């Protein structure tokens, strides 16, 4: 699961996201999903979410658990 399908993302799931400012370097930030921000069923760059730990917003690159 790569984070491109909204159906694969759940609240509380541990994921790696790429923040807007980190897109060029592909630096990943790990955290638990607080909110799902993308409304469409899939997105080629990853579903946009907000993390619980620091309210960081980014697109899901990897689903951990």
C-alpha cells in the first residue's frame, strides 16, 4: 500500500508523509493520521493528511501499519 488510495488510509494509522517544503528532498515525516484532507478516492502524489503529533500536513508516501 503506497498511500495513493483513500480507502487504504484510516484515522490512527502510522504513515510516512512528505511535507510541502520537503518535496524536493523527499524527506519523510512519520506519524499517526489525525485527519484525511483529500476528498477524492485516489491521488497520484498521495493522499493529503494531517498528523496527530504536530499537526503537520503532507501527502502519504508509505503506510507503516
